[in-house]
C-alpha cells in the first residue's frame, strides 16, 4: 500500500509544482501529475518485483537442492538396493517433506513486503498452497486455498481436484472448472479439462465428460484429450486415461501411477 501512497504523492507534487510554481495550465499540470504517478508507480513496482523474485529464487533453490539429493539417493539405491520398496518409499516421502517444509518456511521471508506490495499475502498463500499440496498436507491446503491466486492451470486444477476430494456438490466443481478455462489461452485448458472430465467419468457421467472434452478441444490439440474424447465417443469410458499427461496429472493426487513390475523368467538347465 505504501507504494501506492508514494505514487499518489509524487503525482500530486508534480501537479502542484507545474500548476502553482511553474504556472502551467490545468491540462498540462494534470498531464504532469499523471505522468509522475505512472512513472513512480512503475519504478516502485519493478523494484519490488525484482526483490520478490530474488527471495523466491531462494525457495526454488531449496526445492532444486532437495530434489537433487533425492535423485542422488535413488542412484545409490540402484547400486545397493534398500531393504524393501515400502521402506524406500517412506524414506523418500520423509525426505521430500523435510525440504518442502524448509521451502515453505522460506516463503515467510516475503512478509517483509506487506506494507509495500498489496497482493503479497495472496502470493505467499499461492506458493504455500502449491508446496503443501506436494506433501499432501491438505489441512494447510484448505487453509490457503481461499487466499490463493488461482490464475494458472495448475492451481486451478488443484482447486477442482480438492473440491472433488472433499465431496463438494458437482455444481461447485463445474463452476470452478468453467472459471478456470473461461479465459484460458490455447492449450492452457488441458489439465483442468482432463481433471474435470476424469471426475465426470468416475461419477458415471461419461456423456457429460464427452461434452466437456468436445468443448475443450476447440481450444486445444492435446493428444491425451483427443484420445479420451475418442474413447468416450466410441462408448469406451473404461479406456479413459489421463496417464498421457504424466507427472502433472499424478501431481493432483487423484490417481496413483501404475507401476509395472517385470517377472523374472526362470531359466532351467
């Protein structure tokens, strides 16, 4: 908020200087005030945007370092396998929670900009929502969801998925989906459409899912949406699958990826 007051003060000061001190006409004085307001606001916003990006880069480094450490651990396991798959999965989950929670704590550094950036609390809520979603801390997710900026396909899909998880009325889920894709650019509707059509198929409304994908494909050429649309058109809802979207689909926690295990062939001599 302080940035806005400073910009207003700069504009008022420029108007007063031009009108009373320099003797400019009202029109030119107003123009000078508007220009001073716009320029000072631009400079302040640009400055604080850079500062915020620097602090958020620290959060991203924590995430990158944590993921790198996990990859190194899994590479070591290829040489010396852990005791059991379940134990390995638990260890990975605990390690992930540790560095994600460190990243969440780092987001709190942005609180120092509260007086300067009006939307900083919502930006912080969005970051914390996404990080808590990663570790399935849905209590925190529900806390941050109302405050978050739902302006990108991933966060919008999280909102759709969470409404479904909590048993919200289907009409509420539909409204969340329609809001997510209303102004989506080409192919930005893929994940929300995949999520909403999956929910409809799972609830037994294959016709509704078909209509959603028919409309979605007017603004997308995604192969997964096309395949699911074709399966529903041919009355094969059991063949519906969002696995083609990979990690971005499974990150919504609506489905677990199917792990194929290869049987060792017996060699008889």
